[in-house]
C-alpha cells in the first residue's frame, strides 16, 4: 500500500454489502483509495471544469494565492470521508455473520473496538460520518494551533458533503447534553474516554485512543501530501482572515462553492463505472475469468502511487466530462455579433436597446447586475444573450443560465437559446464539446428538441470503438459542427444545473436561496454562469424574497446577472439592484446611491460597474403602436357583440381571461356564435400532450411567419385563453379583449395586439382591424365608492392593483376609453401606478374623492397580504450571506427544510416551497373500456393499457403525457384525495410500481359521457375532461339540478 500503513489500509469506504456475484467474493474499497480517487478527481475538476471566475472567489479568500487555493480544495475533497475512519462507521454490519461485514480486516490489523461489535447503542441517533469527519479534522488542526471557530470553516465543509448545511459544532446539540451522551459521542469518533467526569476530554495515553487517532491523523497527513498542503500552508491559513474578522477564514460563498466541488468529486469518485470496487479477499478471486482478471488488475493499481494516478486518469477519460465553456473568437462589432449569433439579415442593424446593452457590457470593468426595461417585441432576449456572452468572457464564467416564469415560456425559450448556443464560439484548444445544455422543469422530456438531443446522446458512441474514438459512458459525441449536446452526467435531477448552458423555470434559480439539501450544488452551478432572469416583474411578494436572497448570493459570488422586464416600478428596480449590491459589497452601505429615473425614461438599462450604479436610456426602435382601449360590460354577451362587429370581415382576435373558469365560459359562448372551427381555447388545465399541441397550433397560425398570403394565418379566428397568452407565446392578434389586471400585465397583454408588422399601414389585416383595439372587461359595476370586481378576479389579483390599473388609464365609469401609445406610455403608466407613497399615488392617478376611502382600505389590505407573504417566506429562506459573513462564524444552519422527503420528490417540494401555492395532485387521465383501461382516444389511437404487466416504454411515455394537475377545488383535503385515488386505481397499477416511468403515479379513471368528453365523480364533485375545453369541475348537486332542468 503506497503511502499508508497496513492499519490505515484496512479501513473501508465502500462495499457491495455482501451482494457478491460468486466470481470475486465480497467487494470493497479501502478508505485511502477513495480519498485518493476523490482528490485526483477534484484536481481534474479544478483544472478543467471549474471556470476561472468561480475559482477566483476562493483564490481571493486565500489572499490571491492560486496554488494554495487549489491545494486547499483538493485536500478537502480528499478527506471528505475522514469520518469513516471511526468506530461508528467501521462497525457497520449488513448481516448476522462474520462474513457479512468488514470488521475482521480491522481486527486483523489491530484496531480496537469497545466491548461488543456495535459502537452505536440501541435507539441512539446515528451521528453520520460527515459530522464525525468535522470533529476529527478540528481536533487535527488544533495541534497546529487552530482555534475551534476557525477550524470549523474547514471542518464544516466535511460536515456538509452529504448536502446538508452544517449544524453548530457541539455534541450537546445532538444529544441531551449529559456527560454519558458526550462520552458516547466521543467513543463513536474513536475517543475512548477513561475519565467520564471530564466531558469532552479524553486520555491521550489510552491505547485505544492512540490507535484510532494515529490512523485518523495518518490519513489526513497522507491526503495533505497528495494535495501539496504543507505545514507552512496550514500555519498561513491559521493566521489568515478576511472581512476584518480575525476568526473568518472563508467567506460564506467560498464555503458553499468548495462544498459543491467536494460533492461533485465524491459523486464521481463513488461511481463504480469509473472507480471499480475490488475483492476483499483477492485470493478468492477467479483469476481465469475475464471479470476476475479485471478485478485483480484493479487490486494491483491501488498498490502504487503510479497505479492510483492511472486509475484516476482512466476514470476521468471515461467520464469525459466537458470543460467549462470559453469564448474563443467573439465578433468585434454589434453588426457582426447579431448577424452571427442570431442570423440577422445582411446589413440589418441591431435595435438601440440591443446596441446599448452590448456597449455597456463591453465598457464596464467589473460586470455585475444589468436590468433591461424595454417594450414587448423589442429584442430584449437577444440583447441579454449578446451581453451575457461579453460578460461571461469578462467575468471568466463558463456558461449562461436563462430563467423564465413558466414551463411554457421555458419551452419556447429553449429553442431560441439552443440555436444561439450552436452559433457560439468555443476554446479552439479544447477537443471536447463545451456546449452542454440542460432544460430544467418538471416536463422537460416532453420538449421535442430536448428529447431528440437526449436520444442522440444515448446512441452517439455506437460503433465508435473500432476507431478508438469512443467518448465513454458519460460523454458527449463530438461532430464537425459542434452542436449543443445533453451530457449524461449533467442529466441528473440535481446535476442539471451544473451544465454549461441552462434553460429553466425561475424556480431553479430561486431554490439557490432555499434551505434544502444540496443547495450548494445549485449555487456552484449558477456561480459558474451569467444568469438571465426574464419577466422579473412577474413574481409575487413571496417569490421576490427568494429572488432577492438569490441575488444577494450571486452578488457575493460576483456572478453577472441580467434581469429583463417590459417595465418595472422604481421600488422593485431599486430593491433588486440593492439586493445584488448588498451581496457584492458584503454590507448595506452601497444600497443608498441608486439613480433616480425620470418617469418617461424608456427603454432604460440600469447597471453596475463594481459597486457603482448607473442608468442609460435608449432611443425607441421606431416601432410604435397606438392602441385604442375601451371598457365593455363584463357579461359574455358584450364580448360576443363586440367580436361579431369587429370580425365581420374576418380577422384574428384574442380573449384573455384571468381564470380558467371564465375562459371556459367565454369559449362556450363564442363557440355557439362563431362555430367550433373558428374558436380555440388555451389554458393550463389540459393534459400535457394536448396543451403542447394547442400551443404549437397557435404559434403556427398566429406567429410572425404566419400570413394570409402563405395561407397559415386564418381568415377568422378567436383564441380564448388565460395568462399563458400574455407571456408564453409569440403570437399576434388583430383585436384583443382582456379582463382587467394590474397595469403592468395589461401592458403585457396590449403587446399582443398588432405585435407584428403586417404590411404598410397594416394593410394585410382586415380593413376595420387596421387600427389596434383592446376592450377591457371584468368590472361588475361602477359604485359610488369605486368599481366592483367579480370575486373570481379578486381571488387572483389585489383589488387595489385592479383599481390602480383603471385609474392609471383614466377609467372612472361606464364607456370609459383612451388611447395607449406603445411603447411611450408603458413606463409612465406603470411607474405612476406603483408609486410607493399612497398620497402621491392618489394625486398622480387623480383618484376621485368618493373612491379614496375605500381605495386606501384596499391598499392597507394589500400591504397586509404582502407582509404575510414576506413573513411566510422567511421560514424557508437560506441564511442572509451578508449577516453570515459579518458574524465571524463558519457557515451553519439548522438543517434543510425538506426533512424525510424521498429523493425523487425533493425537487418538486423545493419548487412548491419557492412558490406560495397550495398542494395539488397530479394524475394521469385514462378512460375505462369495459374491464380494461385505455389511453384517451386521440392518444396513440386510444391504445389499451395492460393491467397485469408494465406497459411498453412507448405506451408509458404517452401515458405520462396525459398528466394533469387537479385544480384546488378538488384538492382541499389532499390526503383524502390521494387516498380516494389510490383506492380506485390500486387494482390497475399494482404491477406498475417497478416501472421507471409509472412507479408512484396516480390514475384518474374516467368514463365516456358523450362523443367528445369523459367524466367521473371525485371528492363529491364531478370532474370532466374534453380535448376541446380541458378539465372542468362542478358540484354533483349542481350537475343533478341541471339535469332536471
């Protein structure tokens, strides 16, 4: 055993736990080997995968010493499992016989145990080797004069390597504080206390103490040698401090990033595909078999330092983990940049906001946060991607993250980002494809482009071995065009955020501020990138708490951030910029010097250069639209009359409703007048495959490439939908009807009417629709004290915000109307509506005197709601990094919020936690066919589902595409609902539980009610589904009453 004693070599780290194949006997891996594997893997990660900008954060905490930072990180990766060198871990058994554990190896080597073979007493809490490793490293460092608090900056990283933020360092937190418990804690670490009267002390002369401490310290010394971390380095680190805090060794950000790198190293080194286990008794191995010979070869590798290095290099080559992305040859002019990256036509000029965004990105010395406010359709996405490419080069980041509010917006954005990534340059010295991509949301595999990329990766190395060009188990094939790829290793639920290019729902960013397991991996993945967050105005007060905390963390990591919005209130813009600056400055001192914008400044870009905040106004692109707006009655008949008049000569209309129920009712009314072929419905309450087909159809008929000339744009067409139409789809209406909503959302919706230019003077539209018009509904009546809204609307939006939208537009009664000039009116209208001071807002909005008392009550109610949401978020927020950094304490927390959740549910729970939503239940819709079940008729032609066996993969995939979340109206008692569903479907799904696709899924079995719809009773209500209208719910009592009528 190279570099370690026989005693140290007897300690085990990995085992097949008796699951032997009979060829080699039981398999294991010595602890020193796993330490070596992890350290060498970390070296590869540090040298080739971690971007320089991320490394610089850790290097800065090491006083700028890059060599020391590398040695420290690789050392911590090497000793992450130090706690396994303890009686608690080594005494584990997985059977009743001597052959069913590895304690015999330790006994043969002379390591002592307490009386019986088990160190842990019955009913005693398992400490776990991460916590023990923390304790052992702290004790080791004490001999170099390290104080407890400073030693814990390193020990805490060992404690966190299983993904949980460290707990305070004391056994009394884990126990009842009694001397007996403290003694037991010591024993399980290998400290045999000969004098229990002195808590926390142990007799160093005790033979057992000497034996265990000797081997523990030997392993630390062994790893230190490999990491080139000598005594001078330890002494230097002992005396080093940052933030003017003598006890602070590492910033909170560095501790998190190092922990993330250590976890990655451990996960890779623990994969037996790359680092095989070896026979515990090599003499029992069948050397004449191929497998036996291979295992004996592995045994020979661990005997020498050269062999261990060869083992690690072989694993890294087989893993074939792509390096971080590095820009190679960036176009020098804006014209070249936008032409090459976005296929702009020859001689096309970037729009002013795009040009200014790239100018700012090129000129800032220290990229920070950039907030782009520009009209809908102005090219904010292209501006952000172009600026992100420049920022990545300047800040030495290895990729880009694009986060959006919904799955629908994320799917649509993935196509655009994928096309952009395929046009990027990369490091010419790298033979690997750096363009690793990951699509992160709950239904990512339904995205056709992404699914094709995943399939291509699975089969890309077939047949390559003959030419010695195989890329290995985890690799991504390289082709002449260097297209973006999905890498196997980055395809995991928690690993996807580590890919170089990430397109995701905003939840993935917000969860970097959530107290959940493995949050440090998420923080590492985001720190590696430039982070773009779209529609940053669209998140409520609860989500804003997570967004602000995430910005504080990203600011502390100096990761560039670009926020996009059609427009923001002054308060929200300043809050978001301040959060980033607060993290970057490690204090609140820089948050009072924010620029004051003129209300008419628009488009506008606010940005930081270091700790300096500036703003720059861009000229409008010249694209202007005057939208004539008018209020109509809320009754559906008013909308029918309006559209019958406006569409007399044809045209395409949009009707946006604030709730699914209102949209379904409106659809039925319009269908009765215009016919089913002219009206379609789009909302979130369709099964996945129907929803995606609906949205694809809308993009095809109403997108920028659809014209009447090419036959794609319909002659007469009405789309009824919910908020999905305001932010998810690039579609263009000739005329719009919308429910009232907060003013910023009204502006978003106005951006969907005449969105695309259609001929000179809009001559390609019907003559009576060449002027853009929008009709606003959703007011029940106009009372003396102000407007009264339907209950359905006030369940979605605050009454104060709805009143402000009307007041901003100057609507104070029936038949109110005005003209909104886009984009000129967007900024002043939104900023007036969101003026922070009530008195100023009332004056600016000219709120009638008779409305004011009721309006102020609504404002008070909104403040209470916002305060409640903000307070609710605090219980799940990760600790404040600024406070943590100024405390002089190591990174500590009370543990992850998600306690006891199954691994495959943790991500979903995290997403629910960063959104202030109630629990709902997802089901798979199927239909009953006699004694059997079948898919819906339009899915795989209604194929029958096997009951006694797992459906074939192709059928299972289609069945999962029939997933839908049940609405809150049937989820008031989630436990009772799940119980009812399980009772109903148990006989059908009991044989499906081992399916990777269907295990744990719930079915909702429906009976056919007519040619187009299916239904069933559920929790006292009637649930109905049709391909035409989606899912609807009504009370059984009402249903029976309607039948009688």
